[in-house]
C-alpha cells in the first residue's frame, strides 16, 4: 500500500474490526475512500438513530440493491440490535415486516418509499419528521444513500459473502 492508503486503512481500522467489505475497493482511491468512510463512521457510531432503526434502514437498502455482503453483515447487526429474525426475513423476501415499533415502521416506510419512488410523499415525510425531527430525517435520507453507495461498491467489487452466510433469495417478479 502507498503511504496514503496506509493512513486511510488505519483510520478505517480505528472503528472497525477489519478492512473487509467495501474498503478493499475504496482503498484503491484513498482520498475518496477516506471521505466515504468518514460518513460511514458517523452513521454507524454517532448518529441519533437507534441501532434497530439504523439497521432496519440498512437492510431495506441492501435488499433493494441486492447487496449480498452488506445484507449478511448487517442482518447480524440487526439481530444484535433487537430486530426479530422475522422482520429480517420479511425484508429479505421483499415483504413488509409485521410487528414493527412506531419508529421502525416510520423508518421502514421512509426508506422503502425513498428507494422505490426516488422521493417520499408528504405524509411519510411528516411522520418521519414528527418521530425523528429534522436531524433524523436527514440521517435517514443519508443512511439510505450511503448504504446504497456501499452496496454498489460491494456489488461492483464482487465482494464474496462472509463464510457461512446465507445469500439473499431472489425476489419474485
């Protein structure tokens, strides 16, 4: 690695256990990779969203982009954050999950509509704003965008699933 790649790799490793996933590809462009990992660090470790809401949004985004590695890793994080396996399984199948809390339902509807319609309706926006505030709406939006970016990086780099991970099922047409 170049000196710049080593610096960025060290910055990434400060908050993450490994450089797996998207960071192999992003280190090929260390200046851009550094900026991307800083946004990710904020979203993962500093945002105002609860872990359950954040992981729910990430799963919805990973499902949309068919990002197998992102799905596999964040499904585990979602379970650790308290999301039931049935919620994860419904999202994997492209179905709306049942049994969500009010904030989870608002986040699910926001992320799903943003991805499907490339925007959100006034009622979905208003509900998210009421529950999460202006800061939370920005974080929800950027979370969908960031994990879409990461999913595309992973898909482009053909990042293999972690050992033992179950791939996302194909969606019915």
